[in-house]
């Protein structure tokens, strides 16, 4: 539920006992230079092999390019990545996108940069379709049906 709303939960870190333990640690144990999770790494030294314990942080990034190609790929992906659609939006080179798609379909786009490039292209194409080509106008709810009514002006951000 949280991820469906772009919120990444870190629930074990909300436990008051863990927070109290972490708050009581000496400052030098919390962070050593830019090396994160030093206490966890030292604790894990008894149970994890060094290649796992010492590796660099690997952030979770979803979805990967493989999600958009193959037997279970969403049908709309082909429409939004077609050369004419990419040309119509005008942000990316249709030739470059076609090359990226060929690599993805062949299973060769396995690196971080290519995965992020595909997700970036597809996100831009979808955004353009939703907000520029096919914007929807939402009819506001009538004030009489509102359970909360804001009477003060909303703040503006410059």
C-alpha cells in the first residue's frame, strides 16, 4: 500500500527499542566517513561472507527494462515507444530510442544506465500523453457535498 503511493516504508526502523539503541550509540559508531550502516556491518561480520558484507550499497530501482518486454509486457508500452510517438513528443531521438528498444528486446540492456534511460523515455512519453495530448478535466465536487471546507487562501510557493 505504501509503495503504491510512492512511500517507501522502513518499518523495522520505527521500533522504539531500535531507535533508543541507535540514539545511545557513540557518535563514531553511527557513521564512519561515508560508510553507511557500520554497526550492522560489524554485527553481520559473524554471519555474512565478506563479499556481501563489504559490497557497496545497491539501491532498489523498479521497474527494470525487462518488465516492459516479453510475454507479460503491457500492450501500451509498444504504442508509447513507437518511432512516430517518440517523434511526435519531440524530446528523444527516435533512432536512439529504437536502438535502446532493440537492446531491451534482445535482453542486452542489463546495465543501470540503459534501464534508467528506458524508464526515463517511457515515463516522459506517458506524461506527455496524459497531460498534453489527452488531458482530462475533472469537475470539482460541489461545495455543498464537502466534508471539509477550506476558507483560508492556500499558500503559494514561488
